């Protein structure tokens, strides 16, 4: 069962509570868009943030975008593995969280009688939402926002790779009322994963009105042979699925051949700090300030500012990864919105629509071809300017304003169709 993109039932939107559960970084892009959009179009928005990956943040009440938030902190400030083990044990036995959940609901003044959506952004928290519905909010509907795919396969054998995230989905699938897919992955059979749930898709498109339009337009309009060029990659730096080696080959080639070029690479390494530092060191030594590397989470306002000023946005996925699936990457569509040229080796949605303003490579494109074609493009200022202008011209087709109403349609459908609580 799927829902469309129209709005209906605004009388329900005005009265309902939406409680968001997540363990992401506090400024995660998809969460930020979701919360911002809901605050513009609904009633109260609450957030329970399980700060597993930001354990030094202060617990208790907080707000980033105007939502009413409450942070639940893991036991240790530095022992990441111990925190993961602790929280995942509690995810499996969510009644252990019940006293803190009750405290949070009271602190946020959540009306337990109001129509409520429990919107879960991480699979580990699905059983927590089930417990909340059972013990605290019996009239709630559970919606699962599926950011990623967890049914991954070995490249050669196509045998499934078991993941703890997929296990959480299986344990909760009969209790999920609605699913929001970030990407359909080219797979029309996703409905069978959650047979009871209504579903919709909300791709990772950016909010259109939060960017510095004058800066972006001037960057594209004035670009020429004497202009500097900024290359950018901000995102996961996990070398198990991101092709950091190829990223550095391309960066080194362009920095070496085009003198007015700079490159910024930043993001979390997920436990691979030493390996990344070793990989980055040669370019840091060779190019100095022209090559900047930030290890760790890059603040959202910094990411936005750098993307507005970038000319090229990279995304390279390793061809041998188990996670080669058609996706809807945040950074791709944000590059379009900011008039930057996406240079991508990955399987992405809307590839035909964006091919005129992007360099898109498939899983089997040789690395040297990717390096050469990228250098040739960036050595041609007129071609670059045309592609930047093309990116801006099609970016209105890929904005969150066009797909955000699907959240509201799904909520309304679930709340209107829910059976009475006995």
C-alpha cells in the first residue's frame, strides 16, 4: 500500500503530535529537513535523541530547529564500543528505557491523548517505539524512516550479508504502520519487507530556501578561465564502502594540473582514523592550504557554506562494496541546488535527468578513465560553467518542498484509518 504526494486532512495535521526518535548526529541533514518541514506545516514536533554517536552532549531538554527535544545519553563519554553494546542491549530489551522515556514525555509535556505519530529514523529504535506505544502512547502510529538498505549481498555469490540493523527491522516489521523510503533502490519489491505498512518515498532532496542564492548565482555566472575552483567531499569516510583512494587520485590529478584549485575533504571515519590520516598526509604535504582535510563530523552550517562555494561535488562508492544499491544521496542533490557539478561513481536515482550536468560513472568504469575525464572537464572552464548553470536550472525538480507533503499524507492516512484503542 503506497501513498501519493497530495495533502489531505489538514484538520488532523493541526492537532497531531509527531515524536521523532533518532540516534543520528544531531544535525543530520535528513532529520533537519524533516523537522523543519514539519514545524512549518504541523502542530507540535518532539524529538527523542539517543546520543550514541555524540556521547559528550548534555542530556535532557534541547532544541535545534524549534522542536521540543530531549536527549538520552549513553553511559560513557569516550568508550564508543561500550556505549554501542549498552544501547543495543537496551534496544533489544526496550523496557530498560521506559523510566527515562516517561521522564522525557513529562518534561516535554506530551499529551498522551492526542493523535500521535512515533517517527523512527533508526532501526535500532523500532522496538523502543513499540514499547512506547504499549506502555505510554497506546493510540500512536509507528512510522519508520528507512534512510538506507540493510538487505545487502556479497558481490560474487549474491548471498545475503546479515546485519544487526536488518534484524531490528525483522523483529519490528509486524508493528510498523508506515514506512518512508529515502530510496527505492530500483527494487519494486520493498513492500514485502513490511507487509502491514503503508509506504511512500521521500528522497534526500534539499530545502530550497535555506541557501545563499546570490552567492550561488554569482559563482556560476562569473566562472571563467581565471576563476579559482573548489572541489568538495563531505560525508562518510569509511574506507570499507567509500572509495577514498579514488577520491585522492582525482584530487591529486586536478590539484597538480589546475593551479587555482582547492580541495576540502571531511567526515567521520567510523574507527579508521589512523588509516585516513596516513592516506591524506601526502596531499597535505604536497599542496598545503590547497588541500584541507577535516576528520570527524562537519557542522551543518559549515557544510552548507562550503557547498554554496563549491564548483565540484564528489561521491565515489567502492565497486566491491556489498552496498552497491541505487540510492538518493544527500550530497548529490545539494550539489545541484548549489550549482556544483556532481562527479559520481555510484548507482543513483534520477541519473538520466542529471546526466547533462554531471559526470556519472558506473561500477565497472576503470579508475584511470574517471581520473582522466574529470581532469579534462575541469580543464575546460566554458564547459564547466555550462554544466553549473544546467545544474541550477534543473535543481527545482529536486527540492524537499516537492516531496515533503508525502510525510503529511502518510500521517493523515494512518491517523484517519487507525482502529480504536480497546
